[in-house]
């Protein structure tokens, strides 16, 4: 667990990025007076809010202790980082996307997508209205969770293994995956 870009905001609030197992959660907030920690939420194009991070109290307490101590990182955990994939389902429209959540070092990232035919992984993003409409309309995307290189490859491999375990899916051109019995 590592904290980067800790900046003070108005009042006793601070904004920071949190890196857990190679995945960076951007724009978390911490109130130094009350100890409250807020994780970012995702807004879709309809303006509805969705949680992006689910974390248990023990991990929040470790993060709070780290912030209050003024340290920027815990000692490096040398144990292998296991990614646990939780497949939620498939989209209806082609191209078919697999919607999933994954857990890394006690933090669950909600609302990711993977396209088996191309191998593309999309981590959660949020949308906001821009005053200057661009070529795709007034909506702009902003990253909430990001990762690079080897971490995305590890996530893709874990998603493929979990998908193959749940569905008997060996032909990438198949129309409908068949549940394994």
C-alpha cells in the first residue's frame, strides 16, 4: 500500500492516490480531523453514482494509520499478489464484454470489463459534463483506477482463467459461452 500525490484541500481534507498491488486508485479523500476516508465514485452518462472500491474495515484502519503517521508507504509485501476475479456476467450487445470485479490485497475494484476476443481490459472510469463539447459530445471520461503493463497482463490472465473455469470457453469465436457442468 503506497500513497502518492497527497495534497491539502480546503478545511482539513486531503486528496491522494492509493497504489495497491500495482493498481492506482485516483482521487481518494481523507479528513485529517475526523479520520474519514472517502474512495472515489463513478458516474455514468445518466448521472447515476456507482461504487468503485469495496474495502473492509481492517484495511481502512491500516490506511488511516498510514496517513496519520505521515508515512507514504507500508513496507513492501514480498508475498505473491493474488488477483481474485468475480465475474458478474456478459453484455448483451456485440462486441461481447465480460463484466467483472477483482480483489487485490484486500481491495475490491468494482465495474471492470474484459473483451475475450481482443483481450482488451477496461478499468473503471467516470464521466462528467464538459463546458467545451468535443467530437464525441459533451461527456468527458476520467480515469479512476489505472495500471500499466505487467499488472494489466496479470489481470487479463486471471480473468481468462476464471472465465474458462466458469464457462467451457475455448473457442474465442463462439457466439454464446456454455456453462460448465
